[in-house]
């Protein structure tokens, strides 16, 4: 009945030539520049994705207000999470999340849980690749693991983003699966990790594809294997000879470890459903652009998109998974 009444009112308004939308019925939109919090350092996967989104929104004029990316990486991203938690009711702030959404509070004891902020959308899932320096002699992941084991415990250095986060979780899982033992060296972001590996200051990394693709294309790094159950689907050549699809899964080459990471958007607590819906629609528009499709292929992303109850269910399951992984790795904060 309400739908019929609304339709009749619209028809009447059009018949009278009332083409302007009454402010009372205008959909919500941001009223000032939107602060886009990045709980990680410059150059990493989250930072790159946020800035690609900023560029797309600007180029295609998807918002009247501007988006301003701000890195808040202190405390393994806790600075960013607390900033969005404390911005109760402010719809002009959003945050892009990694899986440190789960690992940071578990590892540090910082008073934060994802249920205290507002889920908006999963934009994608990100892969992890075992990278080595292309000048080194090992051509495959098993050759690299054998070299690490032969060198002795802790002689080979694994670089990663942060401590007790995704990269170190994968490193511990890799050690358990292979018997190799690495010295883990934390850096502020994936960009810094890639630079360290090119410079031979570390022996390997488990960077996301987008964090090391430039160095791979330049022939400086070697993609040994991807930590997933299936190969990355993208078949366009990224180097002179290889596509992402040519990179074997770690399981294929006898390294039985897998892990994928969240790339999601959240808002502050206490915002309205109408405000959440605005950003859901915004990111649907972003995902439809050729620039986003190119970014997804360049970075070999799993393009799963979720909102609403489906996204919340996924978050609940993955919080439990990370609690298990963090417990097994001995990374939980001491109470």
C-alpha cells in the first residue's frame, strides 16, 4: 500500500512539473571531505588500494566531496582502528581493513573488536606469494626451503609487514609445514618489504601480489608460489614470460600452506543504515570502472564482494579462524 501511495505522489509531482527533489526526501551523502583511514604504512596493499579508490572516485566524479587517505599505522594498525571506533556517529570517516582487524587486538590487547564498528563491504580478498630475489639460485619454492634448512635455524631472513600479523602468521605456518626456521624481520608496510628484498637485506617475503608486482615485472624478484588452494586466474603476461596464473600454488610444489586476507571497508559505530547504503552503492560504482578492473588484475585479487549479513557471517568465521591461528603461533597477548 505504501509503495502505491509513493508512486501516486511521484506521478502527481511530475504532472505538476515539480522536478526538483525536496530536501526532506533527498538521499544522504557526505557533508564534508571523507577521511579514509589506512591502518598500515605507505606503499603496502591497503595503502595502494585506498589511493586507487581515491583516484577512481575523483576521476569519475562519484562523490561531491573529496576522499582524503590518511595512514594511521601505529601499534600494528591499532591507531587507525581506535580512531574509527572513537568517531561514533560520524559518517564522514571510513577505514580500509586488512586481517589485522582480527590480529592486532589479539596480539596487543588493545581494546578493540570489529563488532564495535560498522561493516560496510568486502571489496576483495588478497593473496600472499612467497617471493625471493631473482639473482639468487633457487628457482622453485622447494629449492628455497631446502636452502633455508641447509643454512640452519634462523639464518634465512623473512621480511614482513608488522609483528604478529598476517605475514608472520604465514611464516610460522610455513615453518611448521616445512621444518625450515626463519628469522622474521618486521617492517611498516609491504612497499618497504619489497625494497628490502630487492636489496638483499632479507632472503624472502610473503608480500601480496600488488606489493611486489613492480619489482617482479622489473626482473628483480621471483614469485615462487601462492598460498592458496587454486592458482590465480589472471592469464595476462605480467613479466616478459609469466602471468599470475603461471605461479604455482604452494601446495602444488609440496609446501602445504594457504592463507587469504581481507580487504574490507568499515565505518564508525552509530551510523545509520542509509549512510552505510550510500557507501555500499559508492563501492559498487568503483568496482564497475575499468581502472578498478585493471587494478584487480594487476594485483591478482580474488574479487569476492560481500555486504550485509553475508559479510558479518564471514567476519565472525574469520575471527574464529584467526584466534586459532594466533593461538597456535603463540601470538596472543598475555593477560
